[in-house]
C-alpha cells in the first residue's frame, strides 16, 4: 500500500516540500519520509525529507539527527548491497528549497557526470539508458529500500 | 598550538586524504580531523575528515556516525551564528577521493554559484572578494570553529 503525502500541520508558505512529496513517495513515518527521484540519468537516487518545515540540519536535536542519518544510512546500505556502485553521494543543500532534505544516490563510473557531483559538468554521453545498467530493476530497489526503512 | 597531520596507521595506497591533511588543519582528535578549505570564492568552507581510511558513511557504526555528524553540526552552528549565511550546504561525495570527508560550507545569495551547489554552474561575477563580505574574519571564524569542536 503506497503512503499518501500529508502536508505538515504548520507549513511554510511557498515551500515546495511543504506542498509536494518531492519525488515518488515510498515511505513516511513520523518526522520523515523517503522518496525516489525520477532522474533518468541517475535512477538510483532517493531523498530523505523532513515532514516538518525544518531549515538546517542543526535545527534538529541530536536524537532527531541520529534518526535522520539512520534513514540515510539504511538507503545507502541498500544501494551498496543491491547495485555495487562506484560511490555513494550524500548531500543536503536546500539553496532552492530550504526545507531539510538529504539526497542519497548511487554513482557509477559510467554515469553521465562521474566523477563530478550530478550538479556539476556532464562528463560523457552514456551508450545506453542508465536504468538498464543497474543490477536490479527500480521496483526491486524500491522494495528493498522500503524494507530497510521499515526496519531502521 | 596548531595540530600536526599524522597519516593513519593503515593508509590506503594512493589515497590523498591518507597522505595529506586535505586543507588547513585546525583540529584533530581520535578518528576525526577538521580543516578549512582555502577557496577564495567560498571562504567559509570546512571539512570533517575521517582520520582512518573509511570509504562510505555507512561503514561507520551508529556511534561513530553520531560523532561525525556532531562535529559537522558544531561547525554548521558556528557558521550560522557568526555569518548568518543564506544556507548551509553539507555533502559527502568522495568520487575523486573515496575517503570519508564531509564538506560543510556557508552559502550566500551573493556568492558566485548561488543558488547552485559550488560544484555546479557559476551564476555571477562577485563585485568584491568573498572573504571581505563575511561578517567576521577567517581568523575569528577558525577560532570559533576550533572552540566548538573542542566542546563537541
């Protein structure tokens, strides 16, 4: 059963992540939700997003930060186990949408930006669609992520 | 008294962060060190670097991850308190140097890449050097970071 996005009780006016799930919603519990970003060039790309409007990571308590990073880590471990990526990339920017969200993505030495961050310059034109090169399909990956989050 | 960089007991051959401090070394204790990155366009830019050769964030135990993020957070809080930045950016990539290191930087709506990540496209030619626009000098900022890390 897919979760349904519920806007926060106290949304920030005009905040995209107070209004929209921020990707394909996979899981939501308490203060956190996880989505998959539909990015054809980087298909193994998830986000952990705060369900409240929190601006900076340090606005969280230590306990809340640990919970947040446990979720980030759970996704990271699934990506490593399922895909054997060249590297995991983690980032929390929020320059465009200052509502705490962590990008968690598997990177491959064949992907179109490697070794640059995906926000950097493109380095190649891949020969085939990225999703076809993953060791498992996105449905399998999503299911493994969901299971890991449920146990985190 | 400035700390002295000590390579790990079991360095990874060819790893830049097993060989070099990775910036201006400010603080080192146990598994972690903190450096300031000398970047003229983004002067309020620090890194928290593992003193051992660890590849991915999830290679750490939960206790080690908490310690790591407490240090990241301590720097973030100093940057916010001292500089009132537009946003804090946090990232752990390691595509070039797969040795765990967290980038912690203050971003400003006037900086040369904002709102892009600093790895993205440049958005403007700033009118004056970035360091001159900071509310405090880098010596004051470094001292505040050092104090925060000592208390973290």
